[in-house]
C-alpha cells in the first residue's frame, strides 16, 4: 500500500471523470459574477449571511442552494422554478460543448489552488475509489436529495483530493498551460479570493487527464453529504443515466496542498455555566480572559499533550483539557484505530456530548456546526448557549483513517479553500 498518500487505487477502476456542458451565469445579465456567488450551502454562517447574499444580487446562487419558504416541498419547488426562469431568461446559459474546467483560486497572499471540475462516476463504498472520512446526517442527505430531484441539477461541486505521482504529470502540465491563457471568467469575491475558470475541450487533452485519474482514488475533502446524495440518487435511477455521475472539483494536493481547519459546535440551550459545572472532576478547566486569537493559540498548545477544547459564550474563554482517563475508558469505543480514539472530535462526541452534557449530535434544535470560530462565539453569546471550539486535525491523520475505513465524527474537518458556488452548475437533463 502507498503509505505516502491516498491515491493508490485498490480496484481496477479508478476515478472516471467526464466532460459536461456547464451552466454558467451570463455576465451581461447580472450585476457582477462576485455578487452571484456564495460559499457552499453549509458555510453560510453569519447571523445575516443568507440575507446578505440574497441582497447582493437578485440572482445570487443562494436562492437555488438555500431556497427560503415555510415548507420543504415549497422550498424545493421554488428553487426549481427559479432555475427554470433564470435559464429561460438567459441569466444562466449552457456552454456550447462538453468540457472539463480548470479552476483556480488565489488569495493574494501566496496561496494558489488549481484543480479540474468535471462529472465523476458515482461508485459504491466497496469500490474504494472515493474515500469518505466523516459520517453524514441522514436528514441533510434527504434534504439535498429532495433539492437535486426538484431542480434536476448539481448546483455546486464537491471538493475531492488526490495525490499525483509527480509534479510533471500530464494533468499538472495541462493545468499550468491552461492557466497561462485568458480565462472564461475571472472574479474576486468579498472574502478576498480571486477565482478564474477555463474550459478544456481538446479530446486529446481530456483523454490524458482521464487516463491519469483512472489510476487514482480520491479523498472527500468537502461534500460528504452531497456525495451520499449522489449515491442515493444514482440508486434511484436505472443506469445508464445522468445520475450515474456527480459534479466534483478534483485537486492534486501533492502539488496544491489544502488548508485544514476545524468545524466548531454551538450548543443551543446549554449555558456556559451549566456546561462547566458538568465538567467538575472530569476535565481541567482554566478561564482565559484574552482575545480569541490568543485563546486559540492556548488551545493549539494544549492539544500537543492531549485532548483540549475551548468553551465560550459568557464573555470569556475556558480552556478544557486533561480528561479523566477512567472517563475516557468508559465512554470512547475501543473497536476503532488508536488515532480515531484519541481525536478531539471523538472525545467531544463520545464523552462530552453523549455522556457529560447529553446533547444529541444529530438534532439541529440542540447543536449547530459552524466553520467560523468568531461567528460561533457571537451566536453563543447572543443565544445564551455554549460555543465549543476545536483545533484542526492534520491532513495525514484524516487520510490514514480514511484508508482504514474509520469514519471520523461528523463535521470534524474543514478543507479549503472551498470552491465558490455559482461559477459553474451542471444540469442533469439527458
């Protein structure tokens, strides 16, 4: 087995990427491309985030990926009607020929991420072609499936990673060569990221990319629920059909390493004082009257020697570490690899949520998963809840656990930068 990465295919069939006719905004019909984009549907975290995006432009993609209505059926019908209207009005137009897309993100500070957008054949878990590393929440999969059925479209790509064999591969060369040409589109979103997109239509170039990717497997970096949704919808439709494939962005992390960040928890209805009282005798707790960056630095130092968390929501930070070993022995399952048993997310879910605080991890009424630490703290202070801030897991740990088939607790990692939603969509009509 290739212990240096997750790209060694374990089956004869590897990644099967195919071109498609992308559905894209007509820049002449919208205020700006930046104004119609959005973060992925699960990263709209600010208290006014949804309203802000809706007001940025009447055609912002958030109206498709997060439609607003009182009932689920009404939301999905609204998204389908909106997509149909935008297409009929020419706001969204289909590219003239099938292609793969080269996608680049830069931040002006030295980060460059480039990858290939295409449609990937949806495989079964036993094929070990696409490796998940986190469990999913069934209600979110059901929600995304309802939306995809209603719109008959993949509205935003998953982020998958693989590790190329060398830096001068045909795919790497094609990406670099393409990035030297004028792009199909270029825009800068309000988070400061610059986005560029190119189309690859030459059959010889596409064949080279497909041949190389067929030797690899991929790790899901972002989009576990959408991949599970693709699998559910593929099973519902007789093959062959457009549902056999799903929209993805593939990034070679040997050439373009991703950043890995933590996803934090907001516990509704659990004041910080009650959360801290329940920890007495079970964890060490230290109050930190410091700004958020300093508190996160203290957390990073603490995880070097064991499990640690930051609690917030009462105007201060509380560093929680040194769990009682007997408590961990009673609460953390022993049928998983050692690296899984010692994850902060494992201890959080198996020990703190399940046994100490008794917070159901799959109940939106009790817990929210938020990517931004500052937003999590603000919401906890506003709602008299408890913010639980985590330190990120290293990518090599994620990769090794995925190869072993050990699922990390849901929402354990946030890989990025994530592709902007709204730059290219995929209609599924035959």
